[in-house]
C-alpha cells in the first residue's frame, strides 16, 4: 500500500517536470518590467554568458516611468495575445504623448473601453475627443441667422410687412392727477391737474394743464405743450411753450426743464420759463407716494413758483411768489381709479402778498379737499 503511494508521487513529479517548460513558455512576462523588480522567468531565461542589459534610471516621485505593460489585459480593457505581446516587446517604444507624470509607461496593445489612443486621429483629422470643440467657439449673429433678416427669408412671404417691435409703436396716456373740490371758510373752488402724452419710449408730445375755477369763472390756469425726450432710465428733458390765462392778461412763455423719479422714489418737476419784456419764472414741484397698504396711499406734495420781475397786472411779485403744501390720502380700487381726501395749505409771499392785500384777499389759506385720481 505504501509503495503504491510512493509510485504515484513519483509519477506526478515527473509529469510536472515535463510540462513546466511549456507552462513557462505560455506565460511570458518579459514585457512586464518594473524597476527594482525582476521576474523569475526573466532571470532564468537570461544566459549566463550574456551581458546584463543596462537598467533604466529609477523613476521620480509620482512618476510611472519604466513600467512596461505590453500584453497586459485588465478587466474592461482589451489586451493582445501572448504572441502579439512578444512581437510588441521587441519594437522600439513610440514617442510619448501622455502627460509628464506617465512618461515611460509603455502600453502597446493596451486599449480601454470607449477610449482610443492619444495619437489616433478621427475622421475629420482632429484628435479624438476634440471634434466637438468648435461647438464651444462663439458664433456671429450672421452665423445663427444664416443671413436671414426681418425683411428677407422664406418665413416672410412676399408683400407682407415685417413685424414691428414695441419701441417702434406709438402709445398714449392721460393722467388726471387731481380733480378736486376745495372747501374753505371764505369760499370754495374746483381745481385740476392733468398730464397727457403721446409718442414712443424716447420721444413724446406732452401736455400739462393746471388751474382752478370759482363762481363759474376760470381764475388762474397754466397750459404747457412740451416735447419730452428721455435722457436716462427715470429722467426726461422737456422743451416747449406755456400759456397763462384767467384773471388778468394772458402771458406766453418758452419752457425748458426736467421731470423724473429721484432717488427714494420722489417725483420731481423743475421747469424754467422765459417770457416777453424780460420776464422769467421757475416752477418746482415734488411728491411722494407712501404706501400704507397696497391700496391705501398717503401722498405729500409741495409746489413753489418764483418770478424774476413784478407783474402787477396778474398780482405777481418778484422772488418767491407763492407756495403750496398738501397731504392727500387716497384709496385705489384699482391702480387706474382712486378717490381721495386731504388738506392743503397755500400762501403768498413778498410782493405777491402785497398785491393780494391791496386787492382785499388773504395771503394764507387752508382748505379741505376731496377729489378723484385716475388715468387711462
């Protein structure tokens, strides 16, 4: 029994010695050379009388130079056969096109899935992975429109007018800022303040009208016809004419000024006037909308008029002639329709106050007002 076991062990040893050269020949690791690491197959296959091949310089830190992985097949990578690896190991290495930290890492026949070699050209002659680089380049407007404009192209049939943009259209609006009835101890009157315009975003024709009437007669009125031009996002310049009528002789003026929205949302008007016989005037007005709620708005308003010389026929004196301060509370049923109530204080100063006293009028007056503000 023991002799049979010995015979079987000897037979297995002899068989192993017989197939060892064949197994070593099939597993060729001559192409896999790592610095400082020598495979047994490589040392055994080197003849004793053959001079040792010169070794490469040790790689730098972070460098994988000298790592030859020809014929090495990793998972997810297509490798070459053992015969192809033998032939590839005998070829001289190709110039490196990889980054500097992988110089010397030769992988002939090694191909990752979905990734070609760095030197493999595409069909259009550019490097693989760079064929879509032109998509990131900026294009001119003509490149996107392909030469078509608003007046040419198959999308616009012959005889059809091109579309018009919003800033090419004319629009209009009418704002009745004050249409009110004022009540005082000495009498009542009706006052109005209207602005209307028609035109485009930058240039408009504007009309301003303000005045009051009592006892069925127009007491004082100011009407302006202006050309309004936008100079900034919230500011307009205005040039035109002004006409005064009512009690006393009519007066005509050249008008120039600015109107807009000052910082912190103050509506501002500043207009200068030049009249005949050397007359001059300056009108200043400002107001502010204080939103108590989204519908209840409290509006303080101040207005002042200054003149360069006396005009006794219209009871106007030089310097600060008159000023008005008011406080109105309105309720906006809609943004376009809002009734209001308030109080207004007005006074005359300087020579204008003297003319009022001579005519038997008061120089200071307080009125309770009720009115309507609307626009369309």
